[in-house]
């Protein structure tokens, strides 16, 4: 039984080395071995380890009191502590390797006879534990060294890369410098070769001297021209070839250039080898060293004899011409006097034309204003009649007809003024990002009453996705509206109109086709000219002035587009194609949100409203229409009366005409803004003047809104609702 127990214990002790390797830390090793010793080895009273900081500074051979421990906190809880086992034999085994003492294995023997066979294995176990502790310490040290070595290698590798880049940069700079020097050397050689070749090949005489002005080198071009040999030329021998009358002046100027280090430039005569003296111009410049001293002189002598002869001939011709000019000057003086009189007359006529053009513009504006005045009471009276519910179809038809014709007449006035402004360059576009498909939808909605009235078949082919371009949405809608109205007017009832839109590259094509009257070939090329109509009688019967297509072309061109017309002839219909540039596709499309005005309130709060208009019918008809809406209305017909009545009546809204006798509407608005009774009132301009400068002026005068006659009563109701 004893040997079997021993064999079992030995077997368990022998598997400890392999088991210790897989335990995670020192504490786990200690707990594992303590448990093995205390539970397996017979005769053992208790065992525990003192590791690292638990080792005290005493000799291993002489254990300290209290079993060599500073504290019993490391003793297992299920084993009796050494301090309470006085009867046990206390022993200590050092956990030592060749390099270090890691601690002690303290144990006490209760039955020495039972324990004795296992004592060698306890010592072996202490060696195993010490070895495992050393292995773990070395492993930790190895990992630390490897990490440090890896960091050092990374730093070295980074430094090697940086130095490699620096060396590559320096090598590139050095290579570039070598190439630059090679290029300079090559350029210098080419320059020297060209200079030598130029000296030989040129028709000019090229010369060089030393800093003192003496010739020391051979001058082949000079010698070839003068016939002197190279020995005769050296020093100042070249002066012998100069004409005797010019030598003194030439040498004086040469010495002066040498003294002042300035450019040498003179003319003189030189003997040519064939015995003729030739005129030459000599020019020399000093070549300086880096310190500013003269290294040499370089110059040329150019034969100008032919030029001199030409100058003499030119001088003679000039004298003759001067005489002729004096004769002609006298004749031209009389002609100039006549031309001056003609220019003065033309300037007077041009100024008169400008004045006439200005009066024409003023007349057009006044005409539009005066023509709008009678339209206003007609439309007001129509609105009053429509307030009464007449079941008679004839009355409904009449109301609709009058409203349509009044609206058409107002549009003709707009076209007339628009053409005048475009031709004079006074129209300004409000450019913004807009969707042409939405603009087409609005234009179709505007033209639909006319198309339906003539029972036309309208076919639309418009893409669902938006097509973005930059333009004035109102003017673009005007282009489409004019083309559709044109097609509706010149197509017999029950005809067909087709409007199609398609994208081609970076452009959009808008085509309006009809089965109407068509265009004659001789008229097709000038159909867009002002006041041009295919059939004058038909045009007048349809209510046209020949301005619609002119407006279309002018507005399309202002949007950097083109418009073309096509027709197979009279009776075969026509088509008009507008091409407009689209915005680039890569720009993000901004969602087009159509903002519809709030519908007019059916029952507005009653206001005190003052209507100021010198056109009595317009004022009274508008007042009647407003009174039917429940408002308290006061009408006045001049500016001074408006200011007086405003202080008494205290209106919340003032509908004010611009063209008033005495004080005009702008002055009245400014004074109303100064009165405490009307300082906060809503001022609405009702006028026939609708140009941009008119709107700007009304805004400066203090108006809140600017409406053209005849007014749209629904728009006026919306403004009153906003008040």
C-alpha cells in the first residue's frame, strides 16, 4: 500500500514541470504547487512559498524566527500556518538557479518517517519551480529586448529612407547642375563659332580693339573693304583709310568715347579699294569685366552710301512736295470749311434725331399709359357685372369676350414697349437657375384658353426630368407664350399644334409646330423682322402688330440662343425651333419648387381705401368694385386733394395713380409717407407706366407695390389680404 501510494505521488510530482509551463503567472504556480504538496505528500504539516519581496535579508542557512516569514498572508487558508505548529520540524529550500535567488520554499514536517522518502522530490520540485521562474524572467527579458530592438530597427529604417531621399535629391541637383554647365559650355562654343562666322559672312566691317583703342588683331572685313593690309591697320593705322576731311573729327570722337567709356557712334567717309569714298556709320561699345574695367572694344562699320543718296533724293522730293502741299492746303482749306459746315449741320440733325427718338420713347410710354386708362374702367365694370349671377349664356359669353379682348390689348401694349426697350438695349434680364420644363408648363397654362377657344388639338412632348438652364424665367415664358399664341392665331379652327422638347448635347431644343397658314418662301428669311406679317389682312383680323416673333428672336439671343423658322409654303403649316444652352450636367441640380400664391380670401376684412386717379371712370369703377367687397372707399382726382383727404379719411390702403395733374403720384407718395395718418398705410401704384425705371422710381418714392392698368383684381385682392 505504501509503495503504491509512493508511485502515485511520484507520478503526480513528475507531471509538474509540464504543468507549470502552461500556468499564467507566478501566483498561480505558487497556489498549484502548494496544493499539490499539502494534499499529496504524507507527513507534511504545511508548505508555502516566499517569492521576491517576501525574501528577507538573512542567511538561508539560519532561518529567521517565526519560520523566516515577515507575514503569513501567503500561507494557504486551508493549511495550518507555520507559526501555530510548534511541534513540526521546520525546513527551508532556496529557489535558486545559477544566476539568481527567486525565493524560498518553507515547509514543516509532522511525521518525518512518512515524509523521508519524498524529501528528494521536494528538492527536485524546488529546482523545477526556480527553473520555471527563471525561464519566465528570461522570456520577459527577451521580449523586452526584441521590442526595443524592433523599435531601433524601425528608427534605423526610417533614417535610411530619409537619407536615401536626401541623397537622391542631392544627386538630382548635382545632375541638373552638370547639365546646366554642359549647356552653358555648348552655348558658349556656339556663340564663338557664330561670332567668327558672322564676322566673315556679314557685309558690315566688324572690328575689335584693346582697352586703349588700338587694333591688335586682324580685321579681315575692314582690310577687304579698304584694301589695307593687317600691318597697316594695327594701332591707329586704320585712320589712314578715312577721308582726310573727316579724320580730325573721327579721332576726336573716338578719344572722347575712350575717355568716358561711352558708346562710340559717328558717320564718316572711308576709302574703298576701288578708289571711291563711301559713307559709313561706325558704332562701338565697351566690353566690361566683372569689376567694371574695360576688357576690349567691339564695333561695326556699315556702308550707308545708298541711304545717303536716297536721303538726298528724298530731301529734293520733299522740297518739291512742300510746294505742292502749300498749293493743296489752300484748296483743302476751302473744302474743310465746307465740310465743317456740313458736320455742324449733321450734328444738329443727329441731335434732332436723338431728341425725336427721346420724344418717341416718351410718346410710346404716354401712349401705353393713355391706352391703359380706358382699359381699366372697362375691366372694372366687367368685374362688377361678374359679381351678379346672370344665368343668361349670352351675358357669360360677353363677359368672357370683353375680358379676353382687354387682356389681349394690354399684352399688345406690353409687346410694343418691350420691343422698343430691347432695340434700345434698355431691357435687363433677371438671370437665375430655372427649369425649362416648368416654364413650358406655365406658358401652356397661359395659352390654353385661346387654344381651347379655337378648338385646336394640342400635343405636348416634354420630358419628365428637369432641364436646367440660366435665364430670366418670365422672359423665357414670354418666348414660349408668343410662339404658342402665334400658332393658335394662324391655324384654322380644329387644327393641330405640337410642342416638343428634347436635349441635344449641351443644348435644349423647343419646337412649336402647327398645321396652319404656313409661310411663303420669300417671307421666311425676314419673318423675325419687326412689323413683318405673313398676311397683313389675316394678321389684323387676328389682332397682331407683327411684334411677337421680333420679341422672340431678341429675347432668345439675349439668352445666348438661336431661333429658326421653317415652312413648306402657304397652307402647309410652319414650325419654329428655339435652341438654348443648358447648364453643365456636373453641377448639382437644385430642386425647382413652384411657389403658388395663397388663394385670395373670400371674405376680406373691410379696409378704408382711398382711390386717387384723375381718370374719373377708372376711379369710380374701381371704387364700386371695392365697395362690393365690403370696403369703405373714398375717391379723389388730384394730388393736393389726396393729401388733404388722407389726413381726414385716414385710409389703410391708398391706390394711387402716377400721372396726376399738379402733384404727380411720386410726390404724393413721398408726402403721404411723411404724414402721421398715412405713414404706415399700404401705398399701391396704379399706372400705365411699367418700365423698369418707373418701378424703381415708385419704390424710391415709398410705394409698396406697382400694378399696371388694367389691374388684375385677384392680384389686388391678394395684396389687400396681405395688408
